[in-house]
């Protein structure tokens, strides 16, 4: 009985230690963590996928929330910190990236909201132009932190002051989750609905 109990306790310890370490999944050759820590909150990977432009892989996107969601509306309604992480798969001129970002923003923002979003859009454009170019392996994290705003970091370095308006973050996320997303297959993947 003692030996059996020791074996069971040892096995339980191993299982607990395995559960405590974050797992990774491979998406487009990029190792994505299944959890993320944002402002002291543990977030879970909601979904991840590759952004294609024509036949070229551009970046891997990963969406993190406190509790998994299946629709853009559930994501917008989720409280607490959130993260959209982009890992570049190729070199991209930051001006080109900024133009694509602006187009995605305009394609998905309700017309009445656009004028209020322009100051944030200009600031975000400055973040991209400060980078000159993005290269394979660069990581851009977009963290929504309640009470602080959207914090943008490139390779772990925070880029300017937070974007305080929740409306701006929601409009930003619609580039990927909106009615005219950058990539419909990527939208499904981020929402955990990738059909393969």
C-alpha cells in the first residue's frame, strides 16, 4: 500500500508539473504559447492562424482572452485584458504594412465612428513608420488593459503611450474579426473555427 501510494503521489506530482508549464502549438512554423500573461492576468489562446496575401505568408496572428469566445461580439463583450499578437513571417516595409492596416481599419469601421478614430489611426501610423521595416521573427503585441488602454509593443518594447479609447481597440480588432476581415480564413482560425 505504501509503495502504491508513493507511486500515485509521484505520478500526480509529474502530472501537476506538466500542467503548470505552458504548451506550445506550431502555426506556420511559429511556436505559439497556449497562454499569455497580460497585466497579471492569465489569458488563454482563443485561436491562431497565418495571414496570407496572395500566395505569400505574411504573419502569424494569435488571439488571447480570459475565456474562449466564438464570435466577434463575444470577443468585444469579454471583460479583462486581451491580446492580439502578430509574428512576422517575412520582411515587410512598415509603410506598406501601415497602408494595409489603414485600409483594414476603414473597411470595417462604421462610417459614423471613423472621424472619432482618426487621431488614433494617425498615432498608430507613426508606430509603424518608426519601425522602418518589419522582418521575419518580429513580434507585435497589441494588449488591451482595462483602465490603461491598448498597449502596443514591438519585440517587447512599448511603442508610445497607450491608446486609451476602447472604441479604438474594438475598431483595430475588426481588421481581423470584422465583416470585411484582412483574411476570412484567418478570422475563422482566430475565433477557433478553423475548418482546416
